[in-house]
């Protein structure tokens, strides 16, 4: 039986909808390993570095197309 094609970024916001049939199990395993092996303080530090990097970026202007 062929796997259904879904957009995991949208469909699985509240958890995986395919369960054991999920084609992205390697990501789930890597995430579980990261959560087990990384202390919370280090996760907070990683998040703070990402936040500061985002704040340092120049603004991105979005211009509406002429319709």
C-alpha cells in the first residue's frame, strides 16, 4: 500500500497523523536523541543564540505585487 502524500508541516502540528507509517521516522529518532542528550540550559542557550541572530538580520521588505 502506498503512503499518502501529506504536508507534515501543516498536518502534524499537534503530533504525527500517520503514526508508525510516518516517512520521517529518522527525524523523530534524531529529535528524541537530541532531547534526551541535551540539557535544558543548553537548549535555552541554543534558542537565545537563534533569537539574537534573527534580531541582528536586516529587515526584509515585502512589496505587494501590482494587481
